[in-house]
C-alpha cells in the first residue's frame, strides 16, 4: 500500500476524468492528497474517478472547466479554493491531439491546440502560483514527441515543445518563491487519445513498440508513478527538469 507522503496536501489535476489524468488523480489520492478532478465534458467519467477515490478512503471533488477558456480557468481555481481552501500541487494534463499533415493544417486547428495545450497550461500555472505555498509543485505533462520528428503531428508537437520551454522558464521564475516546476514526458501510452480513435493504425502501434527500448507501450500508471515522485519531498532538489517517461522510445 502506498504511504501517505501527500497527507494534508491539495492537488488539482486538469483533464483527469480519463486516461493519464485519471491515473494521476487516483495515485495522488492514494498518497494522501485531496484531489480536484477537472473535466471539460466527461462528467460521468469524472464522477466515477471521484467515487473510486472516496471508496478507497480519500477525498475528491469533480469540477467542470474547459481549460481552453480563460473564464473557465478562473472559475476552476475559485472552486478549488472553495472546496479545500488551498492548493499545493497543480498537474497540467488537459490537452488535445488531432493528427494531420501540413497540408491539412488550418488556423482553427492551430488555435484549438494552442489554446488548450499551451495557453491553458500557462494560465493554470499563473492562477496556481497565486495560491501555492513555499514547497508547492507544478508538473506539466509534456510528450516525448517534442524530441522527435513525427510526421502528421506537427501542430501537437509544436505545443509540446512550447510546454518544454515553458517549464524551464517557470522553474526559474518561481524557484525563488520555493515553487518547483517540472515536465513529465510520456511516450506511446495506452489511452483514448493514443488509440484507434486518434487515427493510429495497428502497424503504427507496432512500430512504436519496436522503437521503444523496453518493447511495450506505456500504461497510465507508469506516468502517474513518475508524477507521484515529482510532487513529493523526495524530489525537493528537482526543478526545471524534463523527465522522459517513455520506456526509451527512439533512444
């Protein structure tokens, strides 16, 4: 059983009704944190995450907010304060990915990706920094794709490259306040976003496994475990880091 290293802490995980976000929320709750499960559309799935946390003896609430919308972000943080009175951990996870080669890219596609994957992260970090105490932590979920040339994902890759650099700048800016900022970069991970619904073929999945040193796709708990380390005092001397949690994809 996980210990309670996060007892007394409050964590907000954006986009945590499903996939990696849900796994992170449940892992942080298991470690003792009170968790705010954020969702944009999937209320039923968010409620199920909250119910699972409560069944295991933890505390959680679900809060609807579309992080592509600044007004929703402002309301989200107001709800965090209303529910728990404080914030110690922000995990920026909510993101979108729509595959498309360059000739398919439109201004609308670019705006949709950057408003959620970049502006959403940055505005959430801004609001969090106003609440986080000394010892607070921000973890941005990036992607190993930002260090790869992956045809058909130029817009998504650009957003994740921005997240990498944003992490370093925020770490430098918030460090004097005692706030750490790091980036966790998953590789090919089994989620809805990275499954058949994304347009990925079985052959592409096989190629990714073959290109991964550990010869499998990641599981959501692989990512959650890395985040769980970074938000504890065990990682007190880690900030501005880009943590590859990809199983060694394309080493």
